[in-house]
C-alpha cells in the first residue's frame, strides 16, 4: 500500500513537471526588458522566448513576431529549443508508461513486467527533468552575465523572465517525481514492490495467516521392564551355564537368537511390556 502511494505521488509530480515544461517552452517570457539607467521608459516592454519576440505597450497593445529563420538564430537558442522539445516528449512518454505500470491501474495486471514499465516511466521523467534543467540554467547564466557587463548599454540588458522560474520548478518536479517512481517500483527478493519490512538478519517477517508445518509425533518405543540395561564401564554378569553351553554348540550366529524355552523370563513376555 505504501508503494502505491509513492507511485501516485511520483506520477503527479511528473505530471506537474510535464505541464510546466510545456508552458515554459511555448510562452515568450524567457527574457524581459531591464529598466535601469537611461532606459527608464516603461511605456514599451520587450519579451523574448524560444519561438517569438513580443512587445507590450502601455496602451494595452500586445504584439508578437516569430523568428523568421531558424538557421539564423544563435546556437544556444537552437540547442535550447531542441532540448525543451525533447523534454516535453519524454514527459508525455513517462506519463503514459507510469499510467500502465502503477499498481492502481488494471493495465498489465498480473504480469512480471508491470513494475518494470513503471520504473521505465520514472527513468523517462528523470531524463526529461535533466533536458529541461540544462537550457533553463544556460539561459539564466547568460542573462546574469550580460546584466553585469559594465560596457554594455542598458537597452541590451535583460531581466530574468517568468518562464525561467517555471522551467526550473518543472525540472525539479520531474526529477523528484521520476526518482520517487523508480524507488517505489523496485521489487524486493519476495516479489513485492518497494522492499518489504525485514529483520536485522535479512529475513522477511512471516505474513499473517501463514501456516507452519507441525512436527511429526515421536514414535513411542516399548521396552521390556524386566530387562535392565548394563551401565557402561561395569563388567557384565556371566550367563548361566546351560545358556553358554548351548551357545558354544550352536555357533556365534545361533547364540544371538535365544529361544524362549532357554530363557526363563521370556515365557510370560507381553507385547505391551507388562508381565
């Protein structure tokens, strides 16, 4: 039950990361105008994103223009585009795989590969988070380095846009959700997910209702109460003369088989051990 709750938490974290990644990819709020120094006119604000550049005027007019040529763009912008698109695709695939492999779904139920599918979804979330984190960190570093250059005019400086914060949060949620999903779907030696509770010696606790084999009853042995065992270390008493004579004449094999007529105490012997 605990692993199912972890799977749900990891799935919803990955789902939120996927939504945030798609929002950060589409919206143009990666870089915004910096109103510092001589650039104090706030009537016009410029925003730049991965796919378009927008202008917002104080009159309420909002205009956007997409980049005309993809090959004419800087190499870092092209790489950021590619990685964000790959991150979104991997997040969608991770959601689909996690939905098939979670314990709360009926898909692939009763098969050995159900936990592996859920673990694959967690790995996809982890990869998507890494692909989203790289361009966000790259763009953040570029904006900060450009802002603190003293020889650069104020009109060329930008602030951190809202999409950078959304992308950072989305990457962290995707990484956290993927990690939780991978840990919760690991199978223990007993075949259960999430690793069962174990003792200090490494053996699992017995399940409730488990039946243990009962020991077989010890068979009862019947002894002749008239016969007494000789203790070790003491010499045995010599047999009567008529028994030793018959033993010598019949040989060593017949000496061990004594007839009841030669033994005076065996005439009244009972199977139950009582005379």
